[in-house]
């Protein structure tokens, strides 16, 4: 799978717009647009870092939810 598709799927998986995703990750909107359109290619580790960040935040939300139930 190419990098552009991976980044787009990661963003779409969050349900965020490019602007929201940009604010959340700190990646400029224009950069996201260029990556998703395959006009530019990020370093190969960037999609892994984004995926890791999203996964980590998801785990933290689950943990926080459990603590709130107790």
C-alpha cells in the first residue's frame, strides 16, 4: 500500500477533516493535502508514527473511561 493511501486512511479512520487532523497532529494542512494527493512523500516512518499516536490515544481513552466507571 502506498504512503498517500495509508495516511488518508489513518485520517479518515479518525473521522476528522484535514484541518482537524492537522490541529490534532501538528502537521500543516497543506502538508497533509500534498501527502494524500501523492504530490509529496513523507519519510517512511511518518505513517507508523501517526498510527502509533492514534493507537496510543485510543488506549489512553479506554483506560480513562475505565477509571471513570470505578
